[in-house]
C-alpha cells in the first residue's frame, strides 16, 4: 500500500540529458509525476518551491554539487527520501552522502528495475513512520517519534533518516535480538538489493552517536545472531 495520495511527485536532478530523459520516461510510465533539474542551483530552487515525495539526486552536477544541494536541503527537510545517483563507485562518496542525510544510493550504470524497486521501498515506508506523538524510551535515551527528536541525558543527538529508522525499530523491539535479515527487511525494505553488511555499518554509526561517551551502552551485539537494544537494570 503506497503512502502517497495520487501520483507521487519525483524530482530528477541529473545533468546528463539522455539519462534524465530516460528516467523521466520510465517514471512517467510507472505513473509517477516528474520534473527534471539539470544543475544544482535549479534543483535547490525546485526543492524549496514545492513538496516532493522523493528526489533522485546526481552527485556530479554543474553550478552546485549534489552533496551541497543535499546538505542545504537537509537543513530544513529531514523527511523527504533522497536517493543518490553516482558514477563514482567509491565508499567515500556513499558514506559522505549517507552522513549528510541521503536515504540510499544507486551507482551508475544501474538497471532501471533496481532503481524502481528502491523508489517503491522509500515511497511505501514513510520516514515519519508513526505520527501520533509517541515517545520511546530506553533508560535515559528518549525519542519523540513525531518531532524525530533524539535525546540522551537531555543531550540532543542528530541522526540521519536511516539511522533514525534503525534506532526506532531497535527500540520498539528492545531486549529482543534482531537478525540482520530482520533489520534489512523492516528498515531497508523487502526490495533491498545491497549487502547485509550495511546493517553493521549503520549499527556502528548509531553506537558512535548513542553510546559513545556514556557509562551505560545500550546497543548490544549477539555474536552469530544480530543486534539488540537492552535496558540496564539497576
């Protein structure tokens, strides 16, 4: 069941005109409403002028880089799913993009079926998964699901959209050991094509932000099984 009413609006930010045209034709065929930006400045103007359900963002852009567009956009909008398109299959680009708040990435050249599957995942699963003002707590770790605020000992913690989704799923299942496959299925989605090692990477990111520097650590590894968040009993 989709989360968007009507045809989802997708902004394609891509300076290669052949590719942007192919993407637009394919997405329109799948009943998505699309618009194309050919440079970073135009992309930022379109991002700020209307509401989008998803953004496909090329990293290499004229006038303003895709990373800079991402950085500026995420100052005011942390919810709109962003999938990076990059011709450079380098870990640094992917990690930098994810750190700046991208939800996913696809490396060129890619199969259109894979991209469509990724798009379906991000449109199906709203980033603000619960919007009833719920709070989740584990010890002194508090999350307001509605405002997406994360605090520990009253200290504000900034998370990327994917880190937030992972934390929420762990907290909703506190004291339960979750396998990598379970985490992939519920946080990344059924159609995820990548390596399950992505879970280990994101657990490491979360530990750096949630546990580092605190006496009690909440995120636990259960060797050979997976991960869990455990509440410490005094």
